[in-house]
């Protein structure tokens, strides 16, 4: 009986092992199938290109000029500069010894920075130069194993490398090390690729000497590559973007699109966003009898025209640079260090100018730096500028009527501190509530939207979905949603998760969710148009390249695109517009719009917090000022959104007027340029 049990157990064990082996084989085949599928399907274009390159003698030149970038008035913002470069392309059947001789000749002609030369590179050079002598580094026993095929060429190579000592390498002079690094450059990467030997700081003497010795320098040649140049220097520079070699992270993406690993691509902002338009078409060549024969000429990429007015941009950056430093002289500005601004055509979505500046103290002096990308990425607490959208929710939900009066007085909810306006305004209507920026008018309206009956010290909890009603309208204005701007970065801001009654009230006066300056610009532009939000964009036109120094044929023009529409009655939005008009004529925004005519706008003051000691904790109360406006109010040609985060300490009774001065200067400059 025991024997039968043991036999059964053994049989079960064998069966289980067979099952395991079958699963293992199945998994192995599955992995193999996935790998083959990845090669055949996902990496097909890459391996096809690689095969063609290895089996064909037709190649692509390394670079061609990228398309130019212009502003809206066809002022050239980004151009290309021809740069002489020394290349090496490995000739057929060339020997390592010949390449070593060429590297020595090139080292005697060019001054090449060889700081990146490693010990391993120098050992490789030593092996080629002393190939026969290095055979003695292998023992007779090891050679016997090699002939018996117990060791292969690779094994012998690494044994030799391991036995080259520092003392053996110490014989090399600085010129020898330079030659060793050049030899490495000549052999690094695929054999069919062009290798850059020297690109920067080439002198006329070096170029002439290389040219005179090309017959002896087999595979070495001079070619002119291209670099970006910026006629307006650093103006709008951060948004124009940068170009660079393909990164490891993006390698697969670009290979799948037919790029070569040594291609230069746009890696940030506009250069990256419009890579497919700006990149050129590379020329092709083949090699016959060690000579390069051009098959097709390359063509630079298409040109793009931006919506930006570079002269307006230049002036705004100058104003921000001066004012952000001047404002640091005002009292209570210890934590103030940023200004953000966006100027837009509200009726088309075209961005006319956008800028951000940061001020930092170095060596006792204040210095201003460009942080324009933060206009798109750094959310701020908007404050009272959002009250136009809040008022519309009140109208839409029949919580208030046009012209309705309410008493501006401090309100008190159970277990909550009193909530008041900046001053007690008494009995006011909806227009005065906007122009004089009443908080209480919005608080009382919000409680009606929520279906709540307010009385002093009322214990109110359920908001009945009122916050979502507000957010829906705010979203239609472009607040709390991505703007859709044609750049690789676009933030939705920070959206609060709680709908508690006190947070609902805070939301209506811009003290809960936070938004970027670009989103706030969208809000202002939408109100200016009467409720239509046009998608913001920087691309105005695309033109074919022209060999002459002028703009080429127009091949594409961006049409304005509606991003959203505010769902409301025309009479309601006109009423809010009137409130914004009153704010700049008799209200709190009366001094902001400078010399512009028929203006409308709204100020904002929000309670914010800053990190005072760099520990990552936002812990010190401050005040953030903001302003939004547009003109002319009956047919707007511009809108402005400008933010001054942490402009003063919140416990200060004194304030700075730099925000008014800065805004006036910007509006006046626009008025001067556009009328």
C-alpha cells in the first residue's frame, strides 16, 4: 500500500514538473513572440532604416538649416548661422593604423579639447599604435587557448586592455593625448555616420591647413553646419525655445519618425512645438572611390510667423525689468519677487506679448531674470478680478436680478470668523458691487445660489452643489481648464477638493482655486468679447522657405478658433461689462489704464502665503495684487492680465503703488504703438 502511495506521489511530482516546464516554455515563447512583434511592428521603421544604411551607399548629410521665426510684423526673431565643422566619414577598407596616422596629422593641425579623454580611450589608442608589442601581453597558454577556440578575439582584446599599465601610458605627450581623443571621435558610433571632429572655435588658419591636406587626410572634410542666432538677443528668448541633440528619453519617438540619432531637434517651447514645420529636409550623398557625391540638396525648414509684436514685447520686458527692481525699494516688499503679464487680442486669440520677471539679490544688488514660462505654469490666487464671472452665476441661477440692491455688511457663520468687504459699503447694487469690489455682495449671492437662508451666526453646511455651478461658468471663461495654447506646457491651475460653505464663499471672490496668468488672460478676453473665448495661440502663419533674405510664400494661416462660450443671457454679460467699465471710470481701477480710452477693468487683492526661509513650507501671509482690463470696451483690440504675487506683507498697513505704475506704463506703451 505504501509503495503504491509513493508511486502515486512520484507520478504527481513528475506531472507537476512537466506542467511547470510547459508553462515556462509557453511564457518563453510568448516573450519571444512579443519581442519579435516589437521589432517587426513597433520598431519596423527604425530597423528598416538601419538595414538600408548598412547595405546601401546612399547617406544623408548631417544637418540643414531650420526654418526662420518672425514676429507678426515680419521682424526676424530666429535665424541660422553657418558654422564650419570638421567631419570624418570612414572610407571603405581603411585600416585602424591608417586612422591612427590621420588622427596624429589632425592633432598637429587642430587644437581639440580633449578633457573628456578617458583611460580606456587612451588604452585603445595604445593597442593600435603598439599592436605587435601588445601581443606579448598574452601568455603562451592563452594563445594556445585562442588557437583551440577556447578564447575568442574579444577575450584577447580585453586581456590586452587589462594589462596595459599607467606606466605604459605615461609615455604619451599632450599632443599624443589629443591625437588619441581624435582617434576616438573618428571611431565612436556607427561606421557609416559622419563624426564631428571639431565644430566650435575653428580658426581660419586651421580651416586653411585642413583644406590644404585633404588628399592625405582620407575621410576628413570640411562642411558648414547651422546654429540658431537671435537678432533681438534675450527678448522672448525662453518661449522661442532651444534645439539640441536627441535625448535618450526621446530616442524611440524620433527614430520612429525617421530621424537619425545625430539630428538636432527642438527640445523646448516653440522650437519643440513646431519641430515638424521648422525642421529641414536633409540632402543625400553616396561614396564612390572614397569621394562624396551629392545626390540631392537639402532644404531648410518652413518659416513661421508669430502673433507676438517683438517691439511691444521688448518694451514690456524693459518696463518689468526696471519696475520690479524699483518696487523692491518700496516698504514691505521683502517677499515680492515676481511679475507676470499677458497682452492679447481678445477677438482672435492672438498673444501680442507675454512676459514674466523675477528679481534676485546677488552681491548686494537686485538683478532681474526672465521667467516668462511661469506665465503658463505658475498658478496664483486671483482675488477679486473673478467677481465678473461670479456675478454671472448669480444672474443665471436667479439668485440676483439686474440692478438688485443688497446691504454690504460683515457676515458671520457659526464657528467661522466674520467675513467682510475691504470697507463697509452699505446698501449697493450690482454695478457698485463690481466697481467697488464688494465681497459681501458675492457672499450673499452665493448663499442664495446654494438655496440657503442666511442669518447672523447661521449654522450652514450643505451647499447643494453650488460650487460646481460656479466652476462650470468659470470653466467657460477659461478658469480651471487648460487654455489650449500651442506650447508643450499648459496648466489647469490648482483646484480645491472641498465644497464647504466658507470655501464656496471664498471661491466667489477668488480666494480658493488658483489659476495661471494665461488662464486669467483668457477670462478677461472672454468677458471683453461678450462671452466667446478664442483659443490662445502664438502661431500666426507658415511660409515656404525663400533663398533670399525675405519671407517666402504663405502656405498656412491660423484661423481663430472658439474654445468655449459662456452660457448666459446677453443682458447679463453686458451688465457685468458695465460694472468693469464703471470700475475704471469711478471705481477702484480708475488709475490703471493710463492714456487708453473707453476702458474697462477690475482690480484684485488676495490673501496669499509665501515660503520665507526656503524650507518648502508656505507659511508667511502676504498680499497678491492683480489687474485685468481691456479697451475699447465697445470693440476691444487688447486685453491685459497682470499679476504681482506677494507684493506686500499682509500684516502691513502700508502698501506699494508700483503695481499701478507698472500697469499704466504697459498700457500706455501699447496705446503709443497701436492707438
